[in-house]
C-alpha cells in the first residue's frame, strides 16, 4: 500500500513539473536530477531553496503529528491501551527528530560546509521516513500521514549528495592538491680518499 502511494506521489510530482519550472525558486525535482548532471557546489540560491524545502516538509510532518497525538489522546481513534501508548511514543520521538532536524538546517545555513550537520540531518530524515511508513500501515492514521513518507524520502537524496557527499569529495581533492611533500634530504658527496702510495724498499749500501 505504501509503495502505491509513493508511485502516485511521483506521478503527481511529474505532472506538475511544467508549473514548477515557472517558479523562480528551485524545487524538489531540480535537486533530484542535479546529482547526475552537476558536480560543482550549490549556489547560494540553490542551497537556500534546498534548506527551505526541507524545512517546509518538516513543518508538514509536525502538523500531521500534532493531529495524530490529538486523536490518540482523545480516543477518536479506537486503539488498545498498549497500541495507543506505542503510537504516542513514536509520535513524540518524531517531534524530537523534527526539532533536531531544524537545528541542523539552521547550522547548515550558518555554516554551509558543516558535514557533521549534513549527515545528522540525513539520519533524522531517514528516521522520520521509517516512522511515517509505520504510521501508514495503520488504516486509522493513513488520512493524517498521507504521502509525507515518500515526499520526505525524496528530500533525503539531495541532502546526502549535495550537502554531504559532494563537499566531502571536494574537500579531499583540495587536501590532496595542497599536501606538502617532505623535502628530500641531500647528502653531501662522498670524498674520495687519495690512493695509498707504496713505500719503496730502502737501497742497501755496498
């Protein structure tokens, strides 16, 4: 069921490509196609739009989880006590991941080359995708979660390639180019010793 929703989401995304192309800002589809076509750094505008897109996705996930927590607590969704407790813990865990993800986005805005922030953000996004997919397996939660799991999954790709892998590769290349080789030790030439002169035997007196 989750695979069908992901396919439908991709179809809707592709159908809306002409509209996305008219917008000034860079959209998700642009970043999905970029890794295979470009190897240079993101421009300031590209980076800004990428981080903004992630923030907007995190905002939508947060809104869905606020609604999920509300319906679970109110008993609007019929669940056994242990099931409700399990889903509540997952929702609360996701809210922490969302907040942590926002902190990493903030760090990446301040320090574009922060590789640690990039990989931590990638991890939080993957955790959210996993839990959102789990929520989608429960029919009572499907209407609240919708296509958030496949959408967020698509955002993880440019985060990994454009914010972590590519900068890491470029940093290693620069390090190799600027590597200073130790100076070769010059040894003084060996001085040749003069040949030993053979002593002539003394002449005997007659």
